[in-house]
């Protein structure tokens, strides 16, 4: 505490002396002295408190910073359902409970405590309403965000947009080195997922192993936390929806454990599963996922 202003140290000394005393024995003069000291040094005390908070932020756990709250999820909309009002002043996230790209934005929304500010509009991607592509988002893909009189798409752009334009805990660090590493890892997401998907038709341990090794090595870069940048960030949010699915599919179909020999990756997954903002978005049915990936990627595992 020696780095704090003397007024704060002195005030804390007063408090430590007062705590063991019963209320009947507290000296009024001592209490008034503390009050006077605090009033006369209010600015310095406030400044010191802000310093303490700023120092604590980098080491606060993700579960502490998580602002998510329980919510009742709205039902999925399919083709016959009428379109919700467009540009009515509210913010809406057009999403799908089964889409990994949409899950990225959903996690970000939850973690920043925006569940009351951004309404979920879940769509049935197998029978999506015609009005979505015709009137909302011409690409007809999810996720898309309706905010401030415009529609914004692309999951990586959207998680950055939510972090920059809405309140809640920041999900990117100020440290330049960590920012650069974040950019590198975010740019690698398509290579990672594309390689793993492609391996479904071949030999996943051999073909996808190197990209999982790349993530294992990335998790060794910072030692101030279990996540890619040390502390929980947009980078973790970008990867976990895909790793969640890959872990299920590769284990079930190819008997390939992506965490074997990768202790950092195993711990990363374990720590993420403690974060409510993420846990609230885990809606994938393992059996349905396996059948969907088998059909979509024409998988015929050689077991």
C-alpha cells in the first residue's frame, strides 16, 4: 500500500484501529478526525480508489466481470411467422441457437450485460422466414444486428462492434502487444475452422492436429490467465463455438481427443465452461450435431 497517497494509508490505519473496538468505545473525536481527513482529501482518495480499480481489472477473473443474467429465450421463428417491427428504435440480434457464428455475438452480448438492451430474434435456418433476406439482411445469413437505424453483419465485425459501442466490461486489452496478438488470432479463425472441417473427409489427427497445436502454443504466450490473452477476450469468444462442436464431433466419430497432449487447451475449455455468458449459449444437441456434420460434410469415418 506504500504507493498510495498518505491520506488513504492514514485513513486505513484509522479504520484498522477502530475495527476491534465495540461501538460504545469508539471515540467521537477519532471518528470526526477520520471524517475530516476523508473530506479534506476527497479528491486524492477518489484518485487512489480509481487507481486500485484500474490495477485490479487485469487480474479479475472472467466470472467476476461476467455481467450476464438468466433469461427466458424467445421461441425460434420459421417461415410462417410475421416479421417483427424493423427500425422501431430497439436493438435486435438476428441469430440462430445452433449457429457457431451467431453464438460468438450471443456470448459477447451476454458477457457485457446487454440482455435487456439487445433483443434476440432467433431464426430457424432450415425454414427461415422470407422476410429476413428480403427486408432485413440481403445475404440471408446470421448473425445480423439491428442497431441505430442500420443492419450490421459478419460475426467477427459484430463482436468488435458490440465491444466498442455498448457498455459493459471491455473484451480487448489496452496492451499493444496483446492487441497485436489478438488481431493475429482473430485472423487465424477461418484457417483453423476450415482446416478442421476439411479434415472430416480424411485423417483428423494428422490433418487437423497442427491447427490445434497452434492454439495450444498460443495459450502459452501470456501467463497472467488461462485464456489466449491471459484474460477473457473476444479471441476466446471467436474460437469456443467451433471448438465446442469440434470436440464433440471428433471424439464421437473419430475417437480423437483434441485435448490429449494439449494441457493448455484442456484447461482453456474447462475455464470457459465456468463462464455463465458462454454456458447460457450452449444449446447444441450432441447427437443432432454429429448427424448434421456427417450429412453436410459427407463423412464416412474409417474406424
